[in-house]
């Protein structure tokens, strides 16, 4: 019986051992699994691939897409993608079915077409393809990232989508089975040895029958102890194996209710609206557009990337220079030497960002303010301000900073609108109430030169009466929080210069630059000149005894006419 039991234990152990080895070899699960979009999914111009799929099973997700003609796959923040999609009909890939074979796709009805998403500033990266695309989904930075798939917005987005995910290749029972099998084989061998020893003893004929029976009982007890010991080790191995299995298959903690219900915008709050790579790409495109417009003196070449004050001033500059060759061009916009960037972390629109650059043709660093009016529009350069000589640019976090409403005075000595109104008053009157509340650096000339110019015109204008106004354009004001709790306020002030003859027959003469816009050089009825002043003012934090400081300023002639 012992020999038969030993043989059975060895056979059972070998089978168990092979089962454990098989789990690691021929029965090992595949390292990946692939799920495909259902063929009957409704057509839509846009397909969104939810950010949760990227981390569904850990590791890198590979996406295979097939479609007719050209299409693109773009990566962006979830709130940016949602904002760009807007009311357009779209499909969203939200998950994988329980059997792991199909992707779950939800359809949302809406507008049948959308603008072409190619070239949008919202995308951190894009992949362009024709016919098919193989894509490895890796995040460009921390946080959540969604994918947007489309052709040109008018044709349906490619419907053939498959995603390959890392699979759970753990085999929690493999080691316990191999240990268990080895112990069973060992127990069988021990029993076989004991059985052989007994037979050898019986064959020797030593002692009385009583002694042989006593020895047999002793050997039986010893054998029983060995078998029980082996059984105990086996039981321990089974228990240990069960523990390993339980540990390997324990589900991850469920997300909190707050995390599960938080909107994408809330999840991305605090993230800068542009990454460095995005900003550099945008700045290069802006610089190229301005270079093309400046070279051709053609404002039409600016329209895609320049707007607001800068478009108006450069348009008039081109008109003047086409007639007055000596007229000074606007300072060039360079992207090659980027000194710093200022990016808002407020994710609503309009969004404002700023770059400080100094390249060829920039005698001093230049502040470039760019605004994205809405999700489907690109950033446009709206103002350029050369830094005042002797002025230090305030420190602003490059990881994203707060933008404040012009009237918001939270934590500030003055609100943004108060700061610009103070500057406007300071530029208008020598005895302004802000004379000591807003100052320039020692070598900064703008305020002093403006007041000197106005006083000289009045003094030397024997034949005319002249007046000057400086009025803030409220909608142009942008306020960035600085690292010290203060703020940098940028905006536009309209500088008006009016003159009327003192007596009948008196003539007023204007310069060649203004004459190019007015259509003549002399008037007996009066004239009006208009300038756009682009300015930047630093406002100290609340409680500070320091004055505000003019950081950057320039002006450009925007209009000239006769009364």
C-alpha cells in the first residue's frame, strides 16, 4: 500500500508541477488584447477617444485607424477638446466591453459638419495620415489627455478603430502549483524509501515476531509522521498560493465621488492653457505672418495671426510707408530668442498669454500679447510693447498664472482698470493725481517724453489751439498675477490730438505721416490725429508702499483727418 501511495503521490505531484509550469508557458495569457469599434456605429464628422482609455490597463495603448483619404488624430486637454467639438455631432469611445473584444462607442447628435480641426492651437500634437495610422498613445505632459479624430470636418471621421491594451499576464497559481507538485513528488519518494526499508528488514529474519511487529508499528508511525508533515507543507503551500492569488486579483480602489463627478475643466484647473511646445509653435507662426506682412506691406497677410491694436497699427503703418519711404516701420516680431512666457491657468475664453522676446531688430525686449477669442479660433497677436529702458520685467510663474478681471482688485494696490486710468491721467496732465503713484525707471522716457511733446506743441503753436486726450479702451485690458502677489496690466489707451486755427485764415500743417492718412498737409478748419498706445503697468500687492511702474509702452498712428 505504501508503494502504491508513493507512486500516486509522485504522479499527482508531476501533474500538479506540469500544471504550474503550463500556466507560465503554453497556457500563459497574451501580453495584449485588442478591442475594435463596432461596425454599426453611427457616422459623425468627429470621434473623441476618452482620456480614461489611456490608463485603463496601464502601459502604452496602441491605436490602429483605417479610413478613406486623409485624416488627423490630435491630442488635447479634455476640456479643450470638448470646447472645440461644441455642438457638432460626434462619437465618443468611452470604454471596452466586458469580454474585451469591442470598444464602447456613444453617439451624440448635433451639427452635421464642423470646421477643419487641422492647425488648431488647442492641440498639443497631431498625427496626419492617409488611409491608415498606427499610433502609440503616450501623454505629452502630466494630467489627462483626450484624442480627437477627424477628416476635414465635412466628411465622416474614420470608423475603423482598434485599440490594443496591455493585458494582465499574472499567473498567481503558477508558483503555488509548482511548489505543491514538488512537495507531492518529494512525499512520494520518501514513502517509497520507507517501503523499501521495511521490505529489507522483513527479509533479514532478525528477532522474534513480536519484535518485528513492534518495529513495523514504529515504522508505520514514522511513515505516518512523514506523510502528515508533507501534507502540512502542501496545505501551507495551498494557503500561501491562495494568498498570492488574492493579492494579484485585488481590485484597485474606486475613485472618490468627487473625482468621478468632477468636470474636465475642474480636473485641469491650475494647468497652463499652453505647453511650451505649443507656445513656441504658435509664436513661430505669428512671427512668420508678421514678417510676410511687413515685407510686402500687405495687411491681408497678417489677418490669420494678428488682430486688435496691432493689426490696426500695422495696417496704417504700411499705408504710410507706401507713401513716405523714411517713415519708421513697426518693431519686428521675433520668435527665435524667447526670454520668458506668461500663460494663464484660467481655462475660460477669451484666453490671454504673453511672450517676452528679443531677436534681430529688437533693440530692447518686446512684450507680445496674444489672445484666443474662442475655442475654434487661433491665438492672435493683439499688442506689441517694447520694454522701457532700465525697467525690470516682473517675475511671473511659467507654470501658469491667474488672470484677473480688469475691475478685480483682490490682493492689489489698484485694479487693472484703475492702473490704466491712472496712467491715462498721468499722460494727460503734468499735475496728475497719479504723479507720485505711477512712475518710470530712471532711464525710461515714455511719460516724460509724452508730456514734453504735448507742452512743446502748445507752446509753439502760434496759429492753433491744441488739446490732448488719453482714454483707456476697456475691452483691451489684460491682467496677469505676478509671483509677488501683484499684477502686470496690459492694455490700450487711445491718444487723441486735436487742433483748430486760432483765427480765420490761419493754417495748420501736419507731418508727412499724418498727411498720408488725411489726404493733405494743410487745413484751415482743424485736424484730428489718433494714436494707439500699447502699455504695460506693474501694480504692487495690497499693503505695499511702492508706486506703480510703467514697464512697457509704445504708440502708433492710427488715423488723421481734417475737420
